[in-house]
C-alpha cells in the first residue's frame, strides 16, 4: 500500500495529510502567527520553519518518514504549463525559489516536498498548479497587443471536482463539456472541454466577478483616473484590486457569513451587494457557455462560498437554462494531490517534465 504525504502551504497556514492508498490516515491544518512569519524576512526563509512543523506533524501521528513512498505538494507560481502531474526537479525548484514567475506561499509546497523527498530518496510531485494553461489561442487576446490574457485559476480543485461529479454520473472528464465555478476568496469560472480548460477567468489578474475581497473586472478609464488621482504605486494598485475591493470596499468586511447575517437582519445594502456578486458570477458562467457553444453537460458550483444556501438558491434561477447544476461545497485539493501521486507511482508514463 502506497503511503503519500501531501503538503499545501498558504500565507498563514500549512495543510498536511498522509494517505495510505486512498485512505486519509492523518491530517492537520496548522495556523501560523502572522507576527512570526513577518519576522522571517523572505518567503524561502520560511522553509525550515515549516519543515519543523511538518516533522512534528509526522511524529505526532506516528508516521515514519522512511516509510513514505512519495510526497505531493500544491503547485506554486511557475511558467504556464498544461495540467497533469509533474515530478519536482531542479528546474522547478529554481523557478519556485527565485520567484521568477511570482512569489506566493504556494511556492513553498514544492520546495518543502523536494527537500523531504531528497532526504528519503522518494519522488516528489505537484499537479494541476494554479498556472495550468490550456487556453485556446483566441482566448489569449486581451484587446491590447502588448498584454496577453493569462491562465491563473483554481485548477487543482476545478479539475478534481469535475472528475468526481462526472464519475458519479458515469461519465468521463476527458470526454465531457463542463463549466466549473470555484467561489471563495477568489472566484474563477472555467470552460472545461474534453479535459482541457480552454478559457477561464483569471481571478489573480482582476478578471471576472468581484469577490469578498477582490475587485474582479473594473471599468478601465475610471480606474486609470483613480490610480492617477491617488498616485498609486504598482503594489498599491494590487492592494486595491486584491484585498481592498469587493465586499471589503462596499461593506467593510470580507466575511460572507457576516454579510448574510446582515441580510437576515434586513440590511438592504448588504443584500444588494451580495446579489450583485451573484449576478456577476452568473454572467461569467453564461460567457463560458458560449465558449462551449452551448454544449454544457453540467455546471458545478464549488469552493467555500458554495456552502451558502443563499448564494446557491439565488444563482440557480439565473443559470439553470444552461444545463444541470451540481453543488460541491469546499475543496478536495489534498485528495486530488494524493490521487495524482498514487497514479504516478503506478504508471510513470503519466509524469510530465518541467523544463
């Protein structure tokens, strides 16, 4: 029975799990003090700190690292690559550690996995990273020659949930047309065509619906005037798009549950804002239906916001004419990483090369 360690670091958390075949035998979501992380001056410098936490997790759960068969980690900001499973190699480690394509806590996953795998002479993998790029050429056009649309989205969860839902329906992901809306702190909506995400909203670049803390697409001329009048730096512009926008901008909080409580208490402003986000998500789903030429087998609502009965009940009437709707709240990234690692251990032919 293959035993796999899964690592998923976030900005203030490290999710850890150990699987024996498909059974999760241990898991923990460790929260880190922002004060402690701020004292560690660079992202890469956090590796030793987080590896100590990982070692403690294994010891606490009586897992002998020498008995691990593989390590799987969330993919960080790498160059655009197709979906699938990749063995972590020197080229990937270089790009993650240097921040060549961006610096994000998810970069630590591959670096931690590589260190552990090197110590115990086992393979380390990533799969379906957020930079998964399967866009058609026409989808890359932005309207400005110097700027190309990029594919950055919740690839791992979108693909994993789509596979799971389709499997339950007796269908095959690689033979299906699906729209997946991942709705959380970031919202991305993808058109999945025969196993490829041929178009998707890039939540990191400010596309699509606004979210609890992000702006989504903005009218460009008014925003350009806003930037100029406030004399914003590039980093400050990013903060305006991610962190100071969405519900935060309109209602002063990114807590969707708090906003739903306000709605229940009769807050009309909160209701209008929440309904506007739902409206925008529905519009994005509609646009991806056009990408799939109306041939949509199922629309899947997933991510943390899919737990909201209010959101689900109000979005369904807007999109039900497009196809069947399935709701899969939360995410299954840890399980998906284990699935990929288990498959790679059985068939090395599916492992892709990062170069």
